[in-house]
C-alpha cells in the first residue's frame, strides 16, 4: 500500500495544474475575505462567517475538487490509467491511494483557506472576540473541503471524464440542492448544504450535519471501486 501511495503522491505533486488550482483558490479566498472584512456595517463575527460560509465555501472547495477530479481525469485523458493499474494491480488500492493523497492535500488546503481568511480579516478589520468562530472554521472547513474533493474523485471514477465530473461537482451543490430546498426539502437532507452549516457555531451537531455528505462521498467512492474492478480501463 505504501508503494501505491508513493506512486500516487508523485503523480499528484508533479502535475502543474495541482498547484495552479490550489493557488488560484487561495487567492480567490483572500479576495473574498477582503471584501467581507471591508464591510464596515457588519460585525467582525459576521464578516468572518461570511468569508467561510455559503457560496464562498462552495467556490473555494471547487478548486480542491478539480484537483481530485484530475486524479482520474488526467489518467483517462492521457491513457496512463493502464500503467497505474498494472503498477498497483488492485482497484481498491488504486482508489485508496488516490483518496488518501487527495484527501490529505485537500485537508491542508482547507486549513490554508481559513488561515488566509484570518490573516486578511486581521489586516483589514479585527478578529471576532468569540474564538469559537475561528476554532470552528479550522475544524469544519478542512472536513468539508476534503469530503467535497473525495466526492469529486468518486464521480470522476464513475464517469471517467473530468469535464462531466466537474459539471456534476458544480451543479449538485448549487442547482440540484438549491432546487431541492426551493421545492420544500429540508437543507439538512442536502449533503453540501447540510455540511456547510457545520461551519457556523451553534448551527447544530456538526457530526450529524456532515453525515449526509460523508454518506454521499463513501457511496461514490465505493461505486467507483466496483466499476474500476469490473470494466476495462
């Protein structure tokens, strides 16, 4: 398993798009934090929460999702998936290695998003007096970003197409889930919306709020392993 992780980690860190996507995501988060912290009419707590909650959180997570999607998308686009399967041999190990490396990088990226927000908030405005906002964000945002990225990895494994997987990654938390809420469904039943609420202190039990997205991610990854084992690469 260690060889599979090393193989996947080498592929991940040597692809230029990995670092470009994450750098753009961090730059965008810094810009959003600046706009939010510049709102004089809002309290520091409102400024900070607005930077890491809702649409900003979804947008920031998409860059990690794009990296995860490329973990399979690039393999199929350039035909290297055959080499990967011949090297690692077991489909379960292929998926596990990709999930562990992508998940680890996404968690670091998620923590960096909060770090950028704290830095900009401190420079432009002041940090919230309630430390719970910052602590909660550092705990919840990396989990949300990691689960969102792994869900994208699962979709890419199922579709074998980076473009289709990214369209699904964008459409589900925006069009599908928002449409479901407008149709009368509870936001707590929507995986991404429910998990996004966990960033706010007092919104509810964070474990229960993250559970729908965790279940969706686990299901997608499991289905990806099954199809990877049954079809020709």
